[in-house]
């Protein structure tokens, strides 16, 4: 399951009923008595990751630009700020997931310390938000579990355990009953320029799938013995056209996963439930994508433009766009 966030208390143009007759208005999708729009313009810049909250019928997204967490109502398009940091630091908000039982939003946050910290370029944190009150109720430094701990994504198991992968180090962490610990350190989780970049729990709850950005790989971590192995992918699993393009976002999709590259979307289906091998199909998409968010109305693609952020380039307006293609 995947979910999302958005910014500033404004209503995006043509997201209200008054725009229904506008030929440029995005199409409506009706499902289970709930309305979705084909596209949600986003006020926040560089929205790296997101998630959909099925209870509130809302998306949440983070921001590399502000380090905030933002909400967008999926029916009306109204956007609001859930949280913006007022503490010292240069903050990024990245991957996120929702504990639907306890109504908690978990977010990976990073403090960019390259300008002044000679020991560590980044500091990773696990934040948790009570979605009923909007209050941040959890703030845990991953360095409490391992020196120099960073993060990119989080995944909540049915048990309530929160798993976190590490962008800079080949590690995985677990947070349960208020305790944070490093559970895996294995070189198979290492990448080149960027390491792990997305994380999901398999539907049978037996393993984690962690996505390595570059060189792009999918890795399976067994939750019984913490053994780690690469998933052998049959088919295309790279996106070499844009500079610095790698495997970025991931969400469950039936018995498989969807993987978001900068300009392509892949669907991986395991050959067996053990995820030793998977078959990949791919389709090209427009934009500078960073994540794919699953909803009952189908997946939405988030053009967070992380490569432009990394290169210091100007950004186009962010948006969530419903994927209407076939894989």
C-alpha cells in the first residue's frame, strides 16, 4: 500500500465543480462513491514521495524544497500544509507510509548537513504524525540505531512495525513499540551515486523489497532470517535517457509492484511468491517522475523532478497524474 502529501491552503484551478464544463478540466473518475481527478496540480516544489490515505480519501506528499508534509483532498483538490519544520536544518521529506490501524503517517526526513558537518553529509529521521490531530508525535534520529544513519523510504507492516531503508548506507531499520534498531547491514543493499530509494512489505508479510537507485536493482530481504538477495529481473529495468535517472518510487500492485523511473513505469510480477525472479514490462511516460502512488482508482504518477533538484535547475509545477496506460 502506498500514500501521499500536498501543500498550501489553496484550491488548484479546475478542481472544483465550477470547472466541470471547462474542456481543459481533468476528467473525473468515479469509484466506490468516491471521486478522483485525473490530475492534481501541486503547490509544493520537488515533491519527491507520496501516499494515499484510504480512510480520509486524501493524498500526502513531501518536499525536497521545504521539508514539509502536505495534504490534498482527493475529491475537492483543496491543498493544505500538515507540517513544515521550524527547527534548524536544511530539511527534505522523502518516502512515507500510513499505519491505517493507528491512523499514523510515517515519513522519512533528512537534514542536508553537507555545508558544515565534516563527519556526515546527511542525518536521517523517522517522523510520525497523528492524522487526527495533525501533530508530529514521533521524531527519531536513525543515528540512534547506527552511526550516520540516513533514510529514503518507510514501509508499515500489518503488525505495525515500521521499516526504514538507508540512502547512504546498506542498512535497514525497524521501529516497533517505541524501539528503533538496525536489523540488516549487507553490501547487496548498496548503490552507486544513490543507494536504496524505495521500500515495500510483500503482501504475505514475509519479506521486504528494497529498490536500489543506481545501478538499478530490486533486492529481497527475508523477515524471518534477514537474508538478502537480488531479485533476478527478466526484462528492461533501466532508464538511461535522462542524466542520473534511476529506479525511484515503488508501490504494490496486486501480486507485483510498480516501479517509477524518471521517464518510464515498470511493472514487476514475481515468477514465484518467494520473489527470486520477476518479469518486467515497461511503458514510457512524460515528465520527470519520482514516485508512483496506488489508489483504488489506479496508480498516480508524481513528477517531483528530483534530478532537476539535484542539478539546481528550475522546476515545472508538480502534479499527480492518473496513469491510464497499460502494462
